[in-house]
């Protein structure tokens, strides 16, 4: 993940792409931010990878309900909106999400 305003990065690696690891990563970042006194709502824009709901509306709705406890809102990048993924693709490490 990358914060657009500060360019702060959160990176994690795993041996497989799975929604369980994606969920744990978002949880870890959200909890870290809340622990370090970030009080504003957290909006996370996701690509359409399988580790981040993979285009499943049902899963996205469930995740948004669970993350609402932490004040986090997940918004996927629409498939045809390539201009919105520019920051992610131009990032040196090619992080898969960004925080607004």
C-alpha cells in the first residue's frame, strides 16, 4: 500500500495470492494506522486482484462491513479506469493498493 499524500509505503510478501492474505494485510495496515493515532477515515482503493476481493461484489460488501469497525472503506478501481491505477503502476515496487 502507498499513501498518496506522504508516499508512506506498507509492503508484505507471501508465497501465494489469496484473499485471506489480502484481508490480513489490510487488517494489519489499518490496525497499525489506528495504533499510531491516525483518526481520519481510511479509504483504500484496490486493484482487481484475487487477493483483494477479485471483482466479487459479495466479498467486497462483507469486507466493507467488517472493516467499517476500524473506519476503513474499500473501493475497487473500475476495470476500464486505467488512469486511476497510474500511481500504483508507476511505483517502483508496484504496490497493489493505495490509501487516500
